[in-house]
C-alpha cells in the first residue's frame, strides 16, 4: 500500500486576532463618539457606548473590538469615515 508524501505537508496558516483601539482626541464630542460606536459595533447599546467613551477619555485609548481579518478592517474603515481616531494592533 502506497501513501502520498504530501499528506503531512499541508498545514493551515494560523489566523491572528486583531484588536481595534479607539484613541482619545480633542475634537470629537461624547455624543459623536457614542453615535459612531452604536452604528458600527455589534451589540453596542447607548450605555456601553457611553462607558467606552468615558474609558477612552480617561485612559487615552481603549480596546473596543477584536476579531479576525476583514471584519476588523471593515470596522476600522467605518469608524474612520465617521471621524474617529482608531488603530489596529496585534497583541
């Protein structure tokens, strides 16, 4: 019985989790930040958006979303289009 030599050579590439950070700025109001977060992020209600805005205001930046690949890049582009200062990092 013959076996193919390529059986063990096919490996999947491990996907990296990307983290989306919101960075504090002096020109966006709390209402603008809260509106943008509610429009773009899934499961983000008014209370959660307000809490995230306060954390970013006090700490300077905070992780607001994490995921894989295109999903994070789409959220990044949408938040930038709404005027927020965001960054993508890997841990």
